[in-house]
């Protein structure tokens, strides 16, 4: 049970960094910290720095969680779990950081389908 909690915790932290790496520059642009005239290479380098931190958590999560390393999950289970965590983190990011964005019924229906994907991935 400890390895699954560590794996999920590391995946959550990893996905926070990933979400900020992929979408944080858009918020920085809204806040006028960077502009549309900011060189793309600068934005990419900022994102790469955040993505490096993502990998610092993602790689250990996969190593700890992988069943061939003594973890509780096979590769499919790891990937499905990571995707669900990614969408949860992204949804919270949209609601908390991009206040003008909102989630609708179809988004929640998609989340239910993802939860079902986790269920099916973990059936023995």
C-alpha cells in the first residue's frame, strides 16, 4: 500500500509541474508578466525548466510503481493512473488559475469514463 501511495503522490506532483510547464505561460501572458512579443525560445526554456522538475518526479513514480521493480502496477495501470491524475490536476488548474474557464456536464461525463478506465485497467 505504501508504494502505491508514494507512486500516486509523485504522479500528482509531477503532473502539477507538467500542467504549469504546458499551460502556465498562458496565464503569465494574461497577467502581462510575459507578452505575445516575448521570444518563443524564452517561453520554451521556462517550460523546459518546469518539465525537468516534472521528470524528477515522474521517473521515480514509474520506477517505484512498476510491478517488475516490486511495485503494485503494471505499465497499463501506471499509464491509466497517470492520465486520470493528469486530467484531475488540469481540471483544478483550469478552475483555480483560469477563472473564466468552466467545466460542463460533458467534461464530468468524460471524467466518469476515465474513472471507469482505471477500474477496468485494475481488474485481474
